[in-house]
């Protein structure tokens, strides 16, 4: 291994000099590993987030007046002999025993620099490691399926270093955060705290959401990642498609397959014996599975730490990167990032009730407002847990939503053609890698006017209506095909002087061949049989304004967000002859098709005006 030692100035240098000095030192070593052409243009979008964190990082260095760190380069050997390229940033005094903060990434210094922050704020050693098969690290990229052994080898190597006190904390965003879930599975004895940002802990449920293949994200991301993985990630696309049901192939990408069986070996929440800070986003690509991981962790991690974990759900997540966004939401996202850094710094120092935590709850949610108008909303609320909702069931009637099912049996037929699938408009996308270029809410008006979409709309609301929690649907459907999808969208309809807008709030899918579970293929549909189909529209925190209406739309596709179902019952990309499905929605007291909203009182989600503040305030929380 080689090293670069930055000389120690006698006094605190100017802010610009510190930023330049640290950046130059890291770049000098990183130059052995990375060069500008090796970064795909899409991943340069990370600079949106990196700029926010670098500003915080530079200010921390200026305030500390710290000497420049010692930086060294290493080729760390894994148990199978493969070497992983690793940078170590050791702050002054260099021979003092310290905690290490590690980021393991496929992206190089772009996101690995999260670890640098804690060199400045906590005096930790930052360890920046390129994951197996990325950049100049050896081995083959396999979507983290065998990364648990790399975790053990790397953590043991860190413990053996002369500067190590034997304790390690982790930070990571996106793919780096997925690596943190792998670290939980590996369960190294040195792990003492985690900051997990915009990540999933369930690779299968992410890739096959309720049975439907997440086409635009998985194909777009792994294709874009190809230059960083020497082409291996393109091969992984086909491997993912070949493993449609949950199986052993997914075990090392799954923190807990079945939370109802927490003591089974495949449920690893019990491994968590340290505080975890989780940062999510309502419109983030990982929102659904990350919030499922939070629920499991909050309920099933080691009992002595359950009350220490903190969740922050901002509006955007990855939507912050590479797409135009509303300034209110951008400001909220930036605040969530800087607040998370401060809270993680406290956590990693053993302060789970520190100055930043004093103004937060265990669950901190950005409550979104009417996307096209509304006086209430767009604020932070801090709670002990998700509020207990009063479920409001909206029953589908011809063209309408009502508080009771229609007494007379009625149907709404529609035709779904896989050759012209209903498109996705908006949603939890990654615009800079896929075909879907809008991230977040979007106007559904044109989509809802298609012949393969059936629309149901409420009367105008007589008061502001807040929903916080999981939205679910239950659709009674028959089809003349062997298989089909049920897609449900929930939208906010706003009247206006310049025309009505129909803004997406939540959505979900169920691929019917997987209606019995993710590891058990269900029998083919029988023509004329009515099936009860449950659709999970995931979580949100949103206020429908008074005077707006609620709209539910039912279709059988949202392509290419999910792959278009061929209706044949065959696996993804295996059908040579897709067929047209003639589907029928059934509505009656016997078949009460419905959507259930988690309605909460506005008083149960009060604004926390001190979100992100440090130190005592008049309204300090600590719940």
C-alpha cells in the first residue's frame, strides 16, 4: 500500500483552503483508482447531493480548525484472495486509537465521501472502499449477493490496524445503503451504528414488487452501472429476470423475508444491536421497501436498541438528483440531509439523546400538501411512531367513490393490450438512468382518459383530509386471460381557473400469477371467476385540500415502471405471443371493490418548527 501525508498547518486555514486541501489529498490517492472518464454521466448527477454535504463538511472543518489528515491507499484481501481497493483517511493525531466510519460503494469517491464528514465532526478514520467488481477492485460484481464475506474480511482488517479501537460505524446512500443491509446480515462484532440513506433491504421485493418486474429501474440502473462494473451488471439483469420467485438466490439481499416469523434464520432484524438512523423519501425509488424495513427494525431489532432508532422521511430521496423539483421540496430535502448528518454524528459518538435529537421524534415525516394547491401541508412533523389512523373506506361505484358499496351488482369492463400498455406518468423513478423522466407527482389527466383505464371519483371534500400511513386497495376482478396485472392509482383532483389537474399521490400493483405469495406461483386464472385482489399502494403523508376530489383509477399496466404483463402466465420476457386481456371490475355488496385511506386528524400531525435545530428550544421533543 502507498500513502500521502498532508502537512499540519499551525493554525486554522481559510475555508476554501481546507476544502481544497482535503479534496486534493483524497483526489491524489483516488487518482490511482478512478479517472473522470470512468464515471458515467448519469452518476455525475450525485453532485446535487454531494454539494449539500460538502458545504456542511467544509464548515465542520473550519469550525474544528483540524490538521489535515493522513491519507493512504490499500489493496485489502478478502477471504478468497480478491483485493478490494480501499482509501483510509486518518485524522490527526495519527497514532491515536479511533473509531472507523466505512462506506462501501460501487460509485467511488462520489458517495464514499459521506465517510469523510465523520473524520471532521467526530475525529473518526474514514474508510472508503470500492465494492467487489467495481473500478479497480477485484472480483465480479454480482449485485451484492455474496458481499457478506467481504464485510467480514474488511471489518477484521480495519480492527487489525494500529489506529483502530475496534469499533466501526457505517454510512451509505443508495447502493452504499444496500451494502449496509448486507452488513446487518453479516453481523460483524465491530458494528456500533449505522446511517442508512435512500436504500432497500429487500432485493426481491424491490425487483418484483408484488410480483411485477420493476423494469425501468432495474434495467436502466444495471445498464448504466455497466462501465463501473466492467460489463458485469448487464449480465445481472438477465439473472434477476431468471429468478422471478423468491428463492435462495435472494437470501443475501434480504434482511427479513417474512417478518411474521422473526426467529427464523432468514430474518436478521434481531442482529441489530446498535442505533440506526434511516433517511427515506416518499418519492424515492426505495420508499416502499425501506419503510417496510423500518417497520421490521422498529419492532424486531434487539429490544435494548429499539427505542434508539430514528426515521426521517423527506419528500424526494433520489428525486432530488437530476430532475426539476419544487423549491419547497428541494429545501425540505436539503434540511433532511443536514439534519441527518448532525444526528448521525451524535449517534456515532454514543449520544442517542443529543442536541439534534432533542428536537426530533423517533418518526419524522414531511407532510406533503395538495400538489396543485392547498393551504395546509409542506411541513415537518415529529412523532413517537406513525399515527394510528381512522381508516376510511371508499367503495368503487360506476364513475364514483362512495362510503358504501353499490347495492346492485355492476361491472366496469376494460381491455388491456400488452402491445399498447397503459403508461406510467410520474412515480418513484430514477430519471437519469431510465426511460421515465419525471420523478414524483405528475398530472394523470391524459393517462386517465385512455380506454384501458377505469376512473372513480369522490365528491368534493368538505374539509382538509390528511392521510398518513399505508394505502390499500381491494379490487374484485375477472379476466379471460391466464394472468394479468391490477394497477391502482390514487390522485388528487383540483379544480382551477386554468383547468382541472389530477396529481398522483400513490399507486400499487399486483401481478396475479403471484397473488398467493412471492415464492408460490398461483394457478392460472379461470375465465368467469371473480378474484379478490389486494393491492398495496405503499405509505404516504399527504393532505387533500378542501374543495378537491379524490380519484382512484384501475388499469392493468404502468409501463415501463413495471414490465407489461403478457397475460399468458409466462415469466418475464418468456412469452413469444402476448395476448389481449378482457378484464372486468366487479362492484356490489358481494364484491365490494374499494380503496382504504389511513385518515388522521390534523392535530395528530402537528408541525415541528424546530426540525433540524440543535440544542434546547421551547418545543423540544425527544420522543
